[in-house]
C-alpha cells in the first residue's frame, strides 16, 4: 500500500451517490461501483475523479487486467479502458 488510509479513500467513495457495492485499488486508481449502477475511477494520489459511467442496476463485481476494467452489473458485462473510461464493449447477460 502507498500509505493511504481507508479513511482518506472513503471520502472519494462518498461521491457515488448511493451505497458502494464494490471497491478496488489498482496502482494509482481507486475504482468503486454503486447500488445505482455508477462506476467511477479516482486518482488515489490527488483524489481527482478520472471518469464515471452509469449502467442499469447495481455494479456487482469488477476485475482489472491489462489496462481494462471488466465490470458486471445486473444486466450487462462491460470492458472499460482504465485510463480513459471509454466503454470498449458491452454485452447483455442472458437470464438477467
């Protein structure tokens, strides 16, 4: 860890607007998903919001790999560029 406390990072997550459902740190990126379907990324060092996207339903899980964030919400799975927040692809989940 880079010396940041949970308390200092929690203030960023409060900006989600609803309950936080998933939280991950990758390098200088703090990613958090919400019950209302918001996925946001902040700089751990500066606290600046880098990007924010919205989906239908709660963000239930995310995986970070190779510069991409794979995020699932109740009806979809998305691949997102971690640096820009650009949605690279979006798939509807069957049976959702």
